[in-house]
């Protein structure tokens, strides 16, 4: 039994590392694709949007139809789907050199589907494993994702620097080894049973719970607060602070991921009172966003970007811990709804910053205003985008304050 638990946890951890690769592979290859194939920035940005949109669709399907699936077989197939997507992503350009973007798009849909399944299923698997400290186990699972981001960004950036962009196809093939290992580990382990609604009407009944929607709002705001900076930190450092892309990726994305991992690792070891941690994290994230927006000092901007990772580190997993407290027997449906909320926030936040940045760069009045501040339109647009991004942790403060007060009240009455 103990050996099965150890192998099962390792399979879940490596699956989360695969999610890190899936989420960050295309962004670190943007410049390579632009240089080699002349793919437009809008089409490159669409690849990231497709990742989160596909995950969101999978989340919603599982929210209402999880009872139609064999959960154990689906869990075990999840990393295999990711491996197929990564291999497809790498091999297509060799087979169809005139339709490269189509292959990138199809490969993205395939491995993003796996990421959606992982979001819905891996957290409830960990939650279903008996543990003395379930909160810390959930935090540990999500810390693995964050450290995976650090590894993926550093390996990718260093690989492209030494091997050259023309050899980029080997990178997704290397990352495909991780989900293959996960698949092998799942085959050697027994997945615990998890509750699913017996029919769609059962899922609809659970939607009437105000506590569920409160938790969905919490993870939506947490996902937006985290992923907006995660997706834009490299671009912000490069455009707004004038730092080279290589160092922008290392000190932007990788440092953000390291701080994200540090926060989750610390909670996994010493954490308690997650509702209080959520509130403090949202306040800290708000300060970081505003600092990044108004500061013209490169070092201060870098610190603000990195420390945002630390402040937002528990907003996503912390919301999952809260939903477990509200729903002790939370099954696949509840986790699917939470995944959908988080993915929606992860899609809306970065997209909103992009819209603001583009709007500023195309507005004659804003261009003139930027010149009066001795800034380029891109720099002003990015700073205003960061200010808009600050709305997510600002609103989150009120949601987490309500959760903290209600949690404190429940502990006093129990």
C-alpha cells in the first residue's frame, strides 16, 4: 500500500511537470518561430490562447459529464496524450514543411487537452490519498508545477542558445520523455476511487451551492493574478525595462517560477491558516503589480516581477484547499469547476493586458502622452496593462477577506 502511494504520488508530480512544459513551450519558442517561419505575433499569441481555451473546454466537459468516463483509465491515459501532442508538435514540420503553423496548432490542442485532464484529475487523486496534512500535500503538488516551469524555461533557453533555433524540434521530443515516464508510473499504481455525479442533474444540483461559486471566484482571481504576470513578465522586462530577451526569460519567467515554487514549498513544510495566506498574498500581489507599473528602475521592476510569483504562489492551490474544507468529500465535479475557474482567469488576465498594450500603441493621443513621459508607446502600454492587471489581486482581497472571516467564524463556533 505504501509503495503504491509513493509511485502514485511520483506519477502525479511528473504529470504536473509535463503541464509546466505544455504551458511554457510555445512562449519560449516564439522568437524562434518568428525568425524561422515568419509566423505573425498574433498567430503566435493564439497558440497560448489555444492552450488555455482547450483546457477550459476539457474542464467544462468533465464538470458535467465526468460520470461518463472511466476515471482510473482517464488518469492513466492523460500523460500519454501529452506525449503524443509533443511528438506531433515536433515531427509535423519535417513531414509538412509548408503547413508548419497548422501542425503547431494541432499539437497544441492535443497536449493542452492532456493538461486540461491533468488539472481536473491530478488534484483529486492527491486529495483522495490518505494523509495527515492534506493541505500541505496539495501545496507540494502545485510546487512541483512551479519548479517545473523554472526547469522548462532554463532548459529551453539554454538549449536554443547553444543548439540554435533551427534544431528546436528536439526540445519537445526531450520533454515528451517526462509524460512517458508518468504513464509508466501510473501503470504500476492503483488510482483511488473518486466521487462523480451520477448524472448531469447531479452536477446541476451542486451548482446551486454559494460556497462553490465563492471558491470558483477565488481561483478565478488567483489564476488571473498569477498568470497575468507569469505570461507578461518576460515581455515587460524586455520592452519596459530594456533588458535582452535571454535575460528577460531567465530573470522574468524563471525567477517568477522559482518564487512561485518557493512559496508553495514553504507552505508544504510549514503552512497553516490558508485563508490568511490567501489574503496576505493578494495584498502583496497588488503592491507588486503597482510597483512594476510605476517604477522606471530596472532592478525594482525585476524584483516586483519575481516577488509577484511568491505572493501569488498559494492563490491557486490555496483556493483548492478551501474548497476541500467546504466540501470534505469533493469529487471530480468540484475540482473540474475549480479548474475551469482557474483557467478562465488564466485566459482573461493576460489577454486583457495584451489588449491594453496594443490599444495604447495604436492611439495617437496615448503615443503623444508616452513621448511627454519620455517613454515608448510599448513601454507606456505595458505599464498601463500592469495597472489593469492589478485589478485582479485588488478584487481578490475582498473575496479572500470574506473567506478568512467566515473561516475564522466557523472555527470559533466548532
